[in-house]
C-alpha cells in the first residue's frame, strides 16, 4: 500500500500544468504526423480514382473502414464509464482518470465520424444524407449516432442512457441486416460489454504512459492500477460470457446457413485472427489480472495493449467473414468478389485515422492539464481535514 503524500495547492498546480514537449515528445508527434499524412495521401488516391482502389466489392462492401468505425465507437464509450458512471456511483479515486477518458472519448468519436465519410467514397454527397436520407440506411443511422453522442457528451450523467442506446443502435445496424452471424438478439449487450472493455484497456494504456513520461506517480498511483485492474477483469469476464453466448448456440445447431461462417472462424482461414482476439483480448488478461502482481503498472500496461489490439481484431472479425458468407451462395461472380483483404490504401487510411486520434490526444495533453487541477486540490484539502 502506497503511503499518503502531502501536496499543497501550489505544488499540485505546478506539477499538473501542461508541459512542453521534449525530444521524445517531438519524435512521437513527428511519427504520428507522418503516418497521418500518408493516410491523407491514400485518401487522396481514393478520391481521385474512386473506391476501386480498395478491395471492397459487391459482397464485402464495408470492410476495414466499418471495422475501424465500430472500434472507435467502442473506445468512445469509456467517457461515459469513467466520467459519468463513476461520478454517479461516487467513486472517489476517479479524479485522475476523468480527463484522460474524456480526451480518449472525444478523439475516438471525431475519427469515427471521419471514417464514415471515408467509407462513403464521395464526401461531397454527405449532405444527401440529410436532404434525401432514408431511415433504412445504416449510414444515416451512423451519422445520427455519432452526432448525438458527440453533443451529448457534455451532459455527463445524462450520457449514460444515451450512450447505452447509441451503442445498442450500432449493434442493431448489424443485427437487422440479413446475414449469417448477425442475426442475433445478443448483439446489444455483446457490443456494449465489448466497448466497455476496449475503452477501459485504452485508459489503462494512457494511465501508464502519462504517469511515466509526465512523472505523475503522486497522482496516478498503484492504487488506480489496482482498481482499474479489477474493473478490467470484470469487464473481460462479462464480454467473454457474451462471446460464448454468441457462438455456442449456432455452433451447436450448425444450421446450413451458419455452418460455413462458423467453420471459417473456428478452424478456417479466419481462425488465427478469431482465436487471437479471444485469447489476447480476453482470456489472457483475465488470467494475468486475477493475481495482485498482474495489477501493477507495467503488467497492466501490457494487458491494456492486449485488450485494445484484441478489440480491433474482434471488430474486423465481426464485419468481414460474415459479409463473405451471404445466405445465397456466390455464383457467377469474379473471383475477387469471393475474398477480401484490404488494399494498401485501406491500411494507410486506417493507420492514418489511428495516428490522427493519437495526435488529438497528444495535443490535448500539450494544451490542457491531463489531471483536473481544481478537483485534485479539493480532494487533497479533504484528505488534510480528515486527518
């Protein structure tokens, strides 16, 4: 157990004010900028030549862009977990984590909206969603979801039911689409539990990075990693349960329409990615974090990376294999329609969006205190008065 450290208001203010980038910060920013610019170049090629530069075709019409969209939306849910739910339940140790989670949520939701525009292919037609939008269109609902979530984020407690509704609607965009693997009433809880896990993993990674490179050991303590470790274990168990629930029943029945998809996920070409997402994103983190030593900062950082990476691959698995297994067999179509692997332009745009989100977080940290100063001072005064 860490000893309590006395901190006066002046010291807290001085230590938590934004710091200038050092050499490592400049290198980090430069690398992210290069990746983002490369993504912009790939997007320029897509604008110039059209979606033909991607490997999306008639069957796989969503691909890596929608996988990335769902990933960003999932990460953004952490804002409602840390800021709203923790505040509503009066979790005292949340203060150093609130702004971290809010910054992650805002950057994720911004790039989720940009990915939708990228996926449209023709951004100049964006206004048609509002002028000629059809309620049956998943894209229209994506725009409604993102816009609502972005503007409601400032209302804190009210964001809880809205966030749940928004992530449920996102899951319904899949569940109400007539495809094997998506015809599930489990999808709402499945998506929400996975979003909470992915967002918590992202916060853990950010906690470790900011704690180490901004020397915030007095404010983001081992107690915070201990508490977040317990939360991540609980969320991983819940998400693992919904994964078992999602695949056990169709795997037991093995209906003809589902059989090809399930075999490809379990033992086929997508099996390595599927089991990687399950093992690395859920099972291994559970086994690491149930032990007290696993909830120390460094192991938590590694587990956080595993959770986030596993979450991205899980979203890819949700989207692509299903689209390659329509209810009606693929017949009399070009061979390229029967498989999908993203083109370099798709990978570049995807990497550029991830780098862009990290750039937003980086600049937020440079401009604003990563830990709320006023709330930290109030908490320290309350500790002093209780002694």
